[in-house]
């Protein structure tokens, strides 16, 4: 960036100052600074000045010559400064910076206020009056275009200097601000660039870290570490194992909002209880499940209000789409006084929406989860996943990634019951299980599980018996 893009000053020198921020100087010296010295040791021929180190700030100034189109050869005057925030007052600490760019090392360990505050200090070096007028116009054209893409307004001819904060980190837990800013809220100005899994055919930096190194990590590290450090997936809270470890954010989360396909009816899954929830899906002709929308109500929401919430979504987002199937919590069809003319929760919702809601074939958790897990399996083909989720389904995605998890006792194997922790994420996931199980059918789920990955052309024992290809061996056994 310094050699090829940063604006040239009036005297033909490119001046760049970068502040690299970390939580503590000791960690800085052990990690990022060590990598910096591998590329630019203190004795490097470009070094003009160096001071600091270990438990105090470092200032390393470099100078070199670079070829620049239109200028021939320019001198690059580059300064890298290190800083550790630690327990400092964030706002007070960052106020003193006048820099070109910022760099946050291990960004997930830094307070979420730091990136925005540091960004405000970029573009302040060198001074505007020191930059060549032609260079000001060049970078301002790019800057105004970027601001327009962010939905911000600029004045004609307004000076917009290059501003950037670079962050590096391993994928954090889904509760971290990085996930919230970049994946969930998609805050303006934040862009996430993710590396593929170290075991993927598209893995990067094979020279620096070969496949065998990742395989060794996978064999010797805990599951939650492998998920983050080997496969590049967001982590999950350590108080419970995720129910669906097969879920991969890069594979199953759609890059953009999913537009429902005309002519394909909708399916609805509904969970009752204290915090009712619903999911709206489409089952595509090629076998793909598209999760389009989630509806999550506050605790204490009744059947009437919940019906209104579903209806509002159907009218606003899916006008004209027929509903081919709806399945709900079987237990929510009971509990009403029939003789007094009362309706159950599901009956009330069905009447309100003029919808025939069927009880799911089973309420057995393992069977329901297996119905969903089938869609998380191998892709339909090389380019088509069997399940994709609309990025607006925060609770479904968050549950898949981490929060739809087993209880602590179940995770530790201290109970024979694989109980799922009840939280805000469990309700929409229960609704998803009901529609998947209802669509595939109880015996369809069992049959697919019994195949153990075998193809549809493999004939089961029951089918063989019906066709007369096998004998009833029980008749040949003598019982004593």
C-alpha cells in the first residue's frame, strides 16, 4: 500500500505511518513483532531509525525506493509504531495518534471500540497541505466512490484521504464482537476476508504450513480448537457441545438474502411453549432445503399474537406463495378442554392462519435432529449444498454455529440422556426439526439412517423379504 498507492507528497516522497495495536507489549513482542523482524530486522538495509522493544513501544523507520507509474521512482518513508492498550482508557489512548493506516493484531482480544476509534485517527498523516494536488484528486476519487458504496454522502470535489485499519485473528467464539460486527450486524465499513480450512484443497500458504501440520493439529488438539485453528470456523462456548458439528458457516450460510423461488410452495415449522417460534422454508425439486425466514416471539407470547406475527411475515415477504405443508410440536395439540370448546395452541394458530397444521410424526429429539442432520450431509453435487440458510436467520445460524448445544452433563457424558440446553436458540431449531421431520417422514429418516451412506439402489432386508428373495429364518429355529 505504501509503495504502490499512498499519495505522493509535493517533494516526491511517500510518507506513511502505521500504528500496530495489541493488548500487551509482552504478547506483542512474542508474536506480531517477531514476525515483523523476520521481514524487516533491525539491521535491515532500509532501517533509518529504531528504538524501543520488549515491554515498551517500538518505533521502526524504514526508507526505500519504489517505482510508481507516472512518477518513475519515488522514495517511501515508512514508520511502524507499536502500542499496547491493556487497561488504558481506550479513547484517551488512541486520541494521540496521527497515522496513515492502523493494524490490530489478534483483534478478537481487543475491545470492540478500538477499530472504530483507530479508524478515526487514520488519514491524518501526512498533512493535506503536504500532499501533491494531483495525488489528492487521485485518491479522493477512489475515496468518494467507497463512501457512496457505504451509503454515505460526499460533496463534489471533497478531499477523501485513504483510510484503513487491518485486523488479523483466528476465528473467535460467536459471542465475540468480530462475529457480531462482520457476520450478524454487517456493520458498514467492516469487511471479512476468510481463509479456507487447512485441510481444504483450496488451503493457502502450503509452503509456510503444509497439510501434514494441520493433520497433526487435528489429531492432537481438542475439538473446539480444531474447529477454529484448523478449519477456520467460528468457535462455540465450551459449556456444551453443539448438536450439529457438521454445520459450516462458509458452506451453509448464503452470501446474500435468499429470494424465494416462484412456483415452489412454502413449508412452515412451528414450536409452541413459552417462547413460540416458526421457520419458513422451501424444499427445492433438486432436494435442497432453503431456510428463508425465522419468526421468534418473546416469552409469554400467546397463540393469537404469534399467529399475527406469522401472518405479517407471510403477507410482507411471501405474498402469493402457497403453503404446501406445516408441522408443529405434537405436544401443543393437547391440553385443551374439548367439551368446553377450547382449542389447543396449534389449533388456534391453524384456525387464525387458515392453515392445516399437522403434528410432527415424532417428538423424539434424536429423530428430529437426524431429520435436520441429513440436510447438513454431503452436497447434492460439487456446487450445491443440501441446505442453505438466509443470512437474516440470526437465531438459526447462531444455534447451528454454537448455541444450540447439549447440556453440560450431556456434553461430559455424565448422563445417558442427550438433553439440549433450553435457550432462545432452541425454539427456532425445534421448529426447523418439526418441518424437516414432517416433510421427510418418520420412516424416511429411519430408512436413510439405516442405509449408512449406501445408495438408493441397495435393497434392504424388508424389501427382500417382501419380494420372496429370503426365507423366514425364525421358522427354521428350534426353541428348547
